[in-house]
């Protein structure tokens, strides 16, 4: 079974979907923050095949009504799957330290020809140890993990834009497609080709519903 692609889904973990007391009225999503505020956040979640089909079906229905038993069942399943779906980072955190920031920006400026960390540090006039500490303090990860996340996000952008797996692998600094494919599969749960195929299939379904 092909794992579905990660899909941008706007939601909040504290949202509740309530049904109106009026017969035939549609459900409405309402914020349920403990302090009564309307705080919302954006999450990118990994969409498994079941959740993907639930989303497509919900879009096709358009308005879920409390008076319809099938709609109630669909609503419960959809909310449960969204709550259980693992979230993924929507971006990379940039370091606050000016010297570490210079290293980060230099790394992102040229993924394909990016030199190793020691060379980046020499150009920025800072020690490797100082940069590593800054990334741990400001970003919560090592520089290498940070760069891997930055590369992954760039890869997603390029794949969604129609670039081939080979083109993306070289563009973000991998010597060959195989290493890139393995990194992508471990992180996203699917190979780049399968991810693009599933994304295209999902988009086609939602357009034609």
C-alpha cells in the first residue's frame, strides 16, 4: 500500500466539531481553548490512506448534517483520524546568534555546492563549536539535523513544482538519487515518486468531486 503524501491541513488540536440542535443544520467548527480564546494554529500532518479518503468524501458531501447518520459517522472518523495524525514541521527555525545565522543563510543559498560546516564557519569567522552550540540553543537540533530538514523542505518544494527525483537530489546537494530517496522515505513514509503520485491522485480526486 502506498503511503499518502503529507498534505497541508489547517486545524487545531483543540477544535471541536459540534452539531446544531436545529434538525438538518450543518456542523460548525468552534475553538475550544481552555481559556475561551479563539487561538488557532497551523499544522502539517501526515495523511494516511484512510484519512485521505475521509477528506475526499467530506469534500464531496460538502455539508455534514447532524440528522444524517452517515454524516455523523463520517464526522467522528474524520476528527479521530486528524487527532491521531502525526504532525510535521512546516519550516526550519533560524538561529538567533548572528554568526550562526550567517552560516545557516550560506547553507541555504546554495544547497548543491554547499561546503561542509568547518568551511562555512571559517567564512563566517566563528568556530564550529560555537555554531553547534548556537544551533542547539536556538533551534533545538544539531546543525546537520537542521540542514537535513532544510533540504527536505526544499525537496518538497521542487517535487511539487514538477522536478524529477534525480534533479531534486542533485539540486539539494546529494551525490546520487538513492541516498536522497532513502532520506525522503525515512522522513515522509514514502519514496519521492510515490509521494508525488499520491499527491497528484489526491488533487485529481478533489478537483473532480
